[in-house]
């Protein structure tokens, strides 16, 4: 391994250990194909991370469940104190009393407070005063998470489904194409491309940072074709489609950008395996000038045409 | 194209494709003159981006509409359950009943809860309990967006309406001037200047990063004249006003800064086309010392005087 | 001016224009001694910046005033609709009616809703429904600002009241000292030192970036003495106390750091004029080892001792 | 001291002053072993920092206490105005009246407002109107802090309990190992390693920045062994276990990363003293391929095996 390559290998947190053939390190959706085991019990939970990452239906289910559980708890408390300490309770059966206490609790925890039912006496009043305060604090968490989820930047960059090996000047290059399908501007967009391939027949792997023709763009209004020219010092130099499969190559992409809507730095990841790379094709130009404006046809992101390799 | 220029071309996400003559890539207000078409249906909507970017009147209209729709929905629900499950309802006609249910819903969703009208019985109470909880969550979104819009940093940098070609030491330079009209401090202000011009008669364009005399300033209390000296290696070298128009030049400006009030990084963009550039003028010094303080006259941002070019 | 100095001059947004003698560009508290005039009317106001920067008493006065004005407006509206549309109103005189409407408005806008007074009829209900919604939205702004002000990072770095010219190895150096008096950690603390001095007798000024012995520290748990060694290429080389006064020197300091409590980047600024610089003194070491811990005596920040200059 | 080392010493805010033997500058948990004394009275308090750093039980105690104190204050105010201005008060004894006023205050400050007790007359209404507004503002602080604490990024990076001196190619190296036990992704993870050791017998210390084989990784899905190769220019070159103890070495680690869940930059710190370094051991590879996924066994973070030093 040349010094130059050694240098390039120095930037990834992936190690050069044995990885089974065909295994994908980075999934298409940007998650890692990794399991962490034997975590200490308490560190298995990361509430904020879970609550902000789970699907919306799951998030709302948890809030509804929590709302139900807390109100049940307080309803029991009011029952235990005695519903005679709540004015306006009309139920006679146990169930009716519980339900009225439950709804009184809901009216208290949301600080709704119709007042048709209201606490009388010290105990009921203490519980209600504490419940309304807890209600404000715990709804602060719930509503904070709702807004936090809603305002969390998630760059929905679309990647071309395939990479290509295309002619580039007098040599060839590995290329893929991205587009930001949304109206929000991404600025100072930076791409990093990492190659992982088998070093030997025992399954040990090596990682290389690949030089990009243009690693960073100031604006990103159109599509962007990201190009790694296969120069002589590229680890791809001299390889053919068969050796791509044999060496089980995986191209890992990281895109970093500043999202102007969210005023925050965002990251996006994806990867291409050997089978997702088309040799001898190049991406079609899909940006056109129409009605006085440049027009980007997002649906043609994957469009390629035949090209003779150098 | 020299290697030096090739290097400079490497920093923009704009491509070197055919662009029609006279077309403006970057509008004066910093938006891009680009349309994206054929988006997959679901990706056409980016609620957060839309809600934070739309004008205030539109934003409030949407909230009012949402408030009206949700209350109508719940009013219907209460009517369907039967208004006899709401105490204090006095209306007899259908319309009156609907209106009372509507206003009860409004009192519930805002957690106002006067209690003149209050739910009785299981069904009405369940709906009210859920409505008040949904009210807290959905108002969290609305109020979060109100504050998010209000606290969104938007650097209101003012650009001189024209750029100039002015003498600079023994050569000439392209200059424009900016000022921060507000009281908030912008720190570590960084300017990037990109030139776009026609490469040949077929309309293909090239992009160049232009070197600035001072690309970054620590403070920005006064005005700042941004200067690109037209050295021999500048793509502007040897051009005259006619070739500016012929080559359909467009100077694209990006300003990046840290806004101290908002504690956030902010971006601003603008552009100058050939027709917006005055040859043989220079900006007047409009910073004066008055009453023991430096004084910046913002209204004189565009003031220039004649200057003999080198 | 040597090329080296020219290079150094390239980093400030201050211009090299005429500044009156004795004028301070940067105040001790970090604000700039600059007035902006002739702003377009609409751009004079930057509500967020004003609301987040003003003193707390002023902020609360504005909120109280707004609360009063809005409730007065809605009280008038309810009076105009007719207080007979509010149940529970007992006042007979005009004043009493107005006051009851005013307090009803307050109970509505805060979503308190006791219900002793409650709206009856369409008009009063519509106004109350809108008021409670507006209340939620406008209190979102008020409470957002309260928390925004409270959680706004403001690095309270203390600067030594004087700078010194002290011996440093075989030469002399300009030094000043800073401390973070609070318990929160500042990380990756970076100092920038700018010198402003008169170029000639006509009052024109020049600006220089001064090299620091240590421009950036990873941690900042103790005090930090920031040192500019007066090497041969320093613009201070060969100057004496008289020429400091004559040339009206001003040392402008910018400190940039990451505040771990606030998880944000923060800035602090200050300056030293010629009269605030003591020649032939050096800062005393005020860090001691006591009871198994390092101890920093913040009150001794300004302590110096005599030192013979090289 | 060579120029090279002098250069390396330039990056820490720690000074080269006398520190007692065996003293730890940086604690294992990342806090500094430093006390600041003689702070000006007003600067001793940094409410935001305290409220966001204290344990949850302490935080809730303060909120509960504040809630109790404020309600007591307003209860006294209502008593002083006269409980006859509150409808629905049924208590006769002083205590009962106070309690009813207290609970009324709680219902007002949380904007609960049952209305069983409600204010009548100007004074009581004014106080209630102000209390409900203050309630909204002060609960904004409390709930903001609750969410701020919950959403504060705290990278729970786990460090191996010991560092090792292990063989590395043809030389030896200082190594330690870290893992992110949580599911959230850390990106662009950067390590900085600082060595502190005694310069002479008088206890003065020197600080060195140590070069790392890989100072920054793009991803961090597995474990990461951080390696400082002991080359000839390393300050560790030629030292043995005895001199480690004698010179009282301390390795200080700073990890900086971008936390994708929180969309924020986070820092983590720890340190290793001479006694926490094992000579002639190397870390075991604990990443395995199981069931089609890479598996990281977090509990084996500290696992080492014997290794013959070069």
C-alpha cells in the first residue's frame, strides 16, 4: 500500500477488520448495518433520540397512552380521597364515579377546568394543584417534542438509484447524481465518498477516501453529478466489472449541507454496491431552459445513455 | 482554459450547461430562477419550509382556517352525540345548537373552559378530554411556528443597487458595497463572488470563483466595499463594457455571517448583471466622524463619483 | 508598508478612513462606537433584536403594556356588543361594566376562563373564541422571548482592566488577561487581536492583525494571559509609551468560544487604548494548589508586579 | 525544548505553572479539578447554567418550592384584599380561608380556573389578571427549562477504563478505546489528546498536543481505538512505566462530534493518569459478523490481551 493510499485510509471510523462478503455496511437509507449488544441496562434507553426518531403514529400512541395512564392514576387518587370532595359528581355506581374522576383529572391536567366538577377540601385541592402543575410540565415535554419533530431538519436528498462508470475527459470516472427535491435551499453542500473493498481472500477489508472532481458547491439549485475521476492513484484504477464484484466494493456517500429553512447543518448518507453500478453509461442532462426559467425534471434523475469508455 | 481557472471553476453547483442569453440565475432577492418539475407527489410538500417562509398574512389565514375547520369538526361530533350531553346549552334551533357546540369546542381546544357549557356523560367527556389534549399538541405546532418565524434569523444586508468597475492601485477592480442596516452585530462576515459568463456562441456558460481583496472581516460595524482586483489571471482581464453585455456576465454574491442576536449562522445572496455595472465610477466614502461617534449614512449606500480607469 | 503587513491588514471590516484622535472604535463592553443614520423607515425596527437585547425591566414593561392595551381593546369590543351577552356581569355604572369586561377579557386571553362571567350569544362567543386563540399565539411570542432571553448565551468573560508591556523571553510583549468567572465551560476558545493606529498626521488610521503566541486553547478552566510578542515584524516594534499616545493606538480583542451549557458558539469583545496599557509590568500568577484542587482567585485578575523590559 | 515541541505546546489553556504531584487536572467524568474563588457577588450566579446542569430531583424541588412560595404570596395578597372578594369561599377559620385562597391562586397561576372560586371586585380581579399573566410567563421558563434539559445533547461516549502501551507496526503506541453506546449517530468525530507531565523536580508542568494516527473519522458506528504512535518526536519517546509515574503523566482527551439526533455539536472529555495505563497489552477486536449484521459487544470495551512491545 502506497503512502498516498495510507494517507487516504486515515479518515474513517470503520476499522479494517474481517467483514463477510456481500455485507452492506451502510444501508441505502443512510442507517448503519450494525447491532450493539450487551449495553448496560440503563444506557439502552435514550428517550430523546427514540422520541424524535420514531414514526409519528408511534409517537402519538405513546402520548395517548401516557395521557390515559396518568389520568387513571389521578382518578384513582381522587376516588381514594373520596368523590364527595369533588363538587358536581353525579355518578352513583363505582364505574360512574371513576369515570367522572377520570374526566375531572383530564380537565385538570390540561388546565381546561370547566368547573362543573371542582375540588373542595384540602386533600382534593392539593392533588388538583399538583396535577395542574405537573400537567403544564409534562405537556411541555410532549408539545416540545411535537415541535422538535416537526422542525427537525431532514435533508431529503434523492440519490440516483445507480452509479455509473462513464468516460471523463481522457479517462473514466465513477459518477452518481443527486437532487434536492424540495423548495428549501441547501448551501455549502459538501460530498465525501468512501470506498470499501476486500483486501485479500480472507475477507479483510480496506477503506479509501476517493478524491472528487468538485467536493463542495456553494449553491445547489439544480442536480449535481458527483464525479470521482479514476486517475492512476485511484484505488479503482485498472479494475473491471468482475473485480468490482469479486472485491465486493461498496461506495459510501456522505453529504453535508447548511439548510437555510432550518438554519442548521444537515447530513445525508447513502451507498452503492457493485451490483448497483452501470458500466459504460453516462447521466443525461435534464436541466432545460423553459419559459424564461431553468427547469429541473426531478423524475429524470436516473436517466442515463450509453457511452464508450476510455 | 488554464489550470488556475479550472481550479476556480471547481466550487459551484451550477454546471456548465446551455443557459439562454439574458437569463438571470440568481435573482436580486437571493432566490434562484429555477423550477423543479415532476416531483413525486408526496415530496412536493415540505410543511415546515412552507410555513416558515410564507408571508405572515398567509400564515395567519392558515391558522384561522385550521381553527375554524377543527372546531366545526368537533361541533359536529358533539351534535352527533347529542347536545343534551352538554350542560347549559340553551339553543333550540339546529343552527343555535351547532353554534353553541362550536363555541364549546373552541373553549375546549384552547383549554379556556368557562364551564357555562360543560360535558356530561361518558361520550361527550371522552371527546372533550381528547379535544383538549389535541388542542395542546396542535397549538404547540402553531405557537412554535409563530415563535420560529419571529426568531428566524434573516440577515437584511443591503447591497448597492449597482456594481462598479473602478481604479484600484495601478489596475482596475470590480466593486460593490454592502451595509447591515440593523442594530444587530454581524461577525466573521465572509463574501464569496462567483462570475457566470458565456463560453461560446452556443450559449454554454462557465463559472469562476473571483478572488477578493478582503474575503472575510472580523467585524462589520460600517459599510463594506467588496473588491475583486482585475489582475492578469482574472477572467475579467481585458474585457470592456461591450464584452460584458456580449458574454452576458452575472456576478453572484454570497455573504455568510454569524448573527449575534440570533446566535446563528446566516446567509444572504444577490447578483449583478452586466447592465447593473457602472464603468469608471467609485463609491464615495460615507463614513464620517460626528459628535464623538463614527456615523454611517445608510441612505448614501449607492453614492458614487466619477473615476478615471487605469 | 511591507507585504507582510499588507497581508495582515486584510482581515477587518473597519476601513482605513479618517478617524478623529482619541476616538474609541470598540467600547469596553464590546459595543461599537458607531451610529447608523438615514435608515429607511421600515428597516429601523428589528423587533426580535430589540426584544432580546433590552433590559429585563423594559421587556416586562412592554409585555405589561401590551397586555393592558389588548385587554382594553377587547373590553371595548365586549361593551360595544353589549354586556348583556356576558353572563354574571353585575356592574351597573359604565366604569364597572368596562372593568368587568376588561377582567373577562383577561380571563379569556390567558385561557383562564373561571366562567363566573361567560359569553352568551353569537357575537360575544365569536370574539371570545378569537381572543383565546390570539391569546395563545401572542403569549407564545411573549413566553418564547422570555425563554429566548433567559437561554441566550452571553459569555461573561472578564478582561483585565489594563494591558501590559512585559518582558517575554529575550524580547517584550503586549499582554492582557482574561477569566471566565462562571462555572460553565468554554471550549475551543480563540482570541483575535487587532491594532488600530494613526498612519499620519492627517488622522488616517491603519489596522493590523497581531500574531498571538497562543491564539487558541482547547480548554479554559483557569485564567489565560494572551500574549502578542513584539517581534521585528510587529507593527509595535520600536514604539515607546509616548508614540503609543501619539499614534492613538487601540487594541481590539475578539474572543470566540463554544459554550457547553448553551451548546452554542459565543463571542465577546473588548478593547485597550494607549492610556490603559502599563509599561514594565507583568501579571502575577494567581493560580494556586489548595486542598487537592487548583484554585483560581478571580479577584486578583488585575494584579501585576514590576518587571524590567528587554 | 525543540521548536517542534514548542509548537505543540501552543494549544492548551492550562499554563505551565506548578501543580502538585498526583493532582488530576481533568476528572474522569470530564469536569475540571478547579475552584474559582473571590468572584464578585453578582457573578456567582448563572441561573441558566445551574438550572440546566443540576440533577432532575433538584430541578423539580426548585420548581415545586417556587410554586409553593408564589402561591403563598398570592394567597396572602388575596387574604389581605379580603376573601369576601372571592366567590365560593366557604372556609370560616383563618387557616381554611388561607388554604382556599392558596388553592384559588394555584388555579389562577396555572390558568386552570375552575371558577368554583372566582374573583369579584376590582382589586381581586386585578391581582388575578396579573397572576395569570405572570403564571404564563413563569411557567414558560419552567417548561422551557424542562424541554431544554430533556433536549440538551450529552454525548454519553464510554471510554475504556485503562489506556494501553501496545506495539504498533515497528514501534509502540499509546492507545485507548471509545464507543457510543447509544443508537444516535455521531458524525465527524474528532479526537484531541493532550499530555501533561512534570518538567522538573520543582513540580512545574509541561503540556503537549499528541499526534494521532487518525484524528478524525467521518462515521462512528463501531468502536474506535485512538492511537498515538510513539515516534521519535513524541514527548513519550524513551519513557518507561517508572518515568510515567515519576513524571506524573496525565493524558487528557477531548472528543468533538456532531450528534445527528440533536443536530448539534457535542463535546466529551476524559483523562488517563499513569496508574491507569497498562504496558504490554493491546485491545481485543470485539466487532463480529453475526446474522448478516456487524455486531459490537459494548461490554467488551475494556478487553485486552498480552502483547510484546517493540
